[in-house]
């Protein structure tokens, strides 16, 4: 029998320890939570992505009474960017979430579906997407979605 040990290095920084660009991107994600339509869960998520040319595109979760019809903040931002600027790769993604009491102390991580979408973006552009996960106690800085999805599946796996 053999074992495979998988580890990920994730930095934890305070908001004021981030670069100016990263701090502004996190703040845009925080602002994007106001655009969330979360009438059912009351869990507002905002995302902001920075494209290679510096442009920032935001997204927010959108719920629906037919629950599978909703969409996560990460995917709304990524799909908007891909539809509007397909030639621009995504360099960084910031995510923030709040509930009725305010922003969460510990950062949330993308769901499995969003992780797969981010992975496909990395595969498409052959570049990692840095991920900034905001919490009031600290910001997790993740170098690539592969740190959150280590046994990943992309097109190359099928060949």
C-alpha cells in the first residue's frame, strides 16, 4: 500500500498587508456583495476579478426559488469577463461573503463547481489565477486553484 500526501501553502495576511492592487480588488469584492440577490439564504457573496490588462469585473451570487437556477458570485464574474473580454486572461480573483451579522470572520472558499470553472480558466490561459479569500480575521492568499483542488480534472486528463 502507498499513500499520497497532498499539501497546500496558503498565506494568511491582514487586509492592510496586501498590495494596493490586491486590497482594492478585495474591497471591490466586498462592495459587490451589495449586488447579491440572496432572498432565500440571506448569504451575500461578492467576487471581483482582475484581468491581465488591469480591468476589474465584479460578480455577485444570484438566487432563485428554483435553487439550481441560481449562480455563484465567482461564476457570474468569470462568465461576464469571458463573454466580454475573452482575449484577456484572469490574473486574480477576490471573494468576500457576509450574512445578517456582517462580513464573515473566516474566509469562505469557492464551491466545487466554481473551483472547476477557475481550473478551466487556468487551463485555457496556461496561467494560474491567484485567489484572495476575505475574512475579517485575515485574507487567505492562494497561488492557484490547484491548491484548493489538488486532484483536478481537465481536458488533458482525457487524452
